[in-house]
C-alpha cells in the first residue's frame, strides 16, 4: 500500500504497485540425462518468490522458475500428501525439452491503486500475495526403446544385444546375470536403425512382482515391438520351450492387457545345438498360430541374424509412422489452466454442525488468504465481494439461518440473512471483473445424516 507524496501535487492518491508473481516448479525432459539419481536424496524443491510492489506504481519482479531436469521417459505422478499413494498421472515426458508445471507460483497481490472507485478515492488497503502451492510428486523412469527383448532367464537376450549392437552387457551361464536393462543401437543393412533394450529375465509370477517382475516389466510398456526369445534347448532345467513361450505371454497379459496385443516377433535361440529340430518346429507352430513372425537364430554362429535385424527395423519404422499419426499433441499449459479454472469456479457448502457451515472453493479460499485481516477496510471489501458473488444467497438455499457460523479455512464468520433489511442505508459500489455469480446449484441430503451439502459452479463467459 502506498500513496503519492510529491510537492505541488495535492491529493496525490494511491500509487502502490503490484507484487511479483512467484516462480513455477517445472519438470523438463533432458536427453543428456540417464537416471533420476539427483532426486534420490534431495526431496524438497522451492522456486523463487516474487518481490514486493513499491510506490510510484512500481511492480515487484516475478520469481524465477525452478527447472528440474529429468531423463526422457520419466512419468510424473501426483501423490497424496498424507498417504504418499499415487493419485493420478500428471505427464509422461518422452520428447527432449518437453516440460510440465508441477507447482505453479502464486499470483502477486494487487496494490491499492486497483481498489479506487468513484466513492473510494483513497483505498487504505492492498491485497496480499497468493501463497505458493505445495505438491508431492513421484518420478518414475521407463526406458525409451523401440524393441524390448523379453524371455525367461538365460535364454540369450544379452548375447543377442551384444551381437547386433555395440552394447556390452554382462554375460554368464547362470540365471539373472542381467539385473538392469541394457540399451543398444542396432543398425540394419539397409541403413535403418532402432534402439533395443535387453530386459532382465522374467519368471512365472513376474506380473505379481516375483523376481523383481514389476521393475522389469515396466520397461516394456513404451516399446513399440516385443522380441520374445525362447531357448529351444530347454536350458539346464530342461524346460519345454512352448510352455515357456505361453508362460511369458501370460505374464505380459496379466501385467498390462495392452502388452498382449503389442506386435511381437518370436525368436528361437540356440538353434545351432543338435537335437533341437523338434522343439524349433513346435515353437514355430505355436508362434504362427498366434499370428506372429518367427525366426530360428543362433547368437553364437550368427544364424539368420541379418534377416532378423532387417525385419525388426522395418517393423519399427512402420510402427513409428502409426504412432506419429495417432498420437495427439497435448498443450499441457492449456490443460493446467483449464483445471485451475474448473477448481476455482466450484463452491462447496457443507453443514458441519446444526448451526455451523463449511465453505470451500479455490476462488473463495484464495480471496480469504489474500485479505489483510488487520485492516478493517480490506475486510469490508472482501465482505462486499462475497455478497456480489452470491455466497449469502447460496448459503440461504443450503439452509443457513441468521446467526449461523460460517467457516472458511481457519476463519469463522457470522451469517446474516440477505433478505434482512439494510439498516445502514449505505451501499458502496465496487468494480471487479473477477466477481461472478455462482449458478447451477445442486443439493444433496444424506438419508441418515443431517449434514447438507451443496455444490455450485460459476460459468465464465
């Protein structure tokens, strides 16, 4: 709050500038990053606050945004602040530079120059700044690969990616040698290339989390093509290759039904071993019965690997075209603004006690927070704004009577019947474009509970 004081300028009037807006906390996808290790031990981040407004109509500066960089493939989810359970997905950042605001900064308070009217020439109050929002979010990284190699442990997935790309995973003759996914860039003879992920071995029950199944299966969700590898020798356990094939498909389906419909190439490995002809033929029939392409390969001798890589590259190129056509472009900033307006334009009235009511809503609560309660003029201004927005009328419709207690956040007010005659005989006009009547009120009465809940929303034009 400020007034102009200058020689030879009588009645200078109010000249308080607005406070600066707070900075946003923004999650940004960065192609140079490969992990979320930066956020493992530091959990609290805060953007810069705006500065105070000054006299001579000087506005405060806005706070700088805080940019938090994450790898491509990071999923951002909102968490319940109490239970820490995921509520909903905010964004799936898959493109370099893609970003989403996870905690918007509060708006700066308005200076007293905004509250001048034809009868209130020198308002002695200003508006407080809007508090920043606090959110708990979860970051989960999922691999960005075109092809995922899946199968039972020790079927040769790591050997395959080492043979067709420059990746050098750990290879040994015991199960679960691979504990983290390995990525490799594969280039076909025709020049086409794709990114391949060697996913750690899956076992029966992986969809329920057995053998770290959830941690491994999540990396398959993004891939356009699944290469299902099967050891036709049965491994050291002597397993049936066809049973292994069906078992892994059941786990994929149980984890996410969409994975069962994902394009899949079935690969029989170790086909250079003697006595595998019958197993190869049985697996071929099972794959073709499901309408899937089949290859019999050997990662040791290189049998059929060139044809296999060329087929994968062509399939990936076709799938990329389909994804580009069917994936809509989402304007996250517009979606966020729409969500904010929808939240702001809702009013909830709930009876907490016989003569006590709880009023909540984004716009109402923000007005209360931004009011200077030590300033009588500011409090009176808020009261008139609430009247013009129709709060008293909605309370009357909900069943409030004269003298009831109205609770907004931590504050309490006394309700006055709007039909009660105005004994003061004075009405001070205020002009504020943001004040809008609440419409389309719905009432709900619990059959066994005397509490009365009303929902109202204002419509912007």
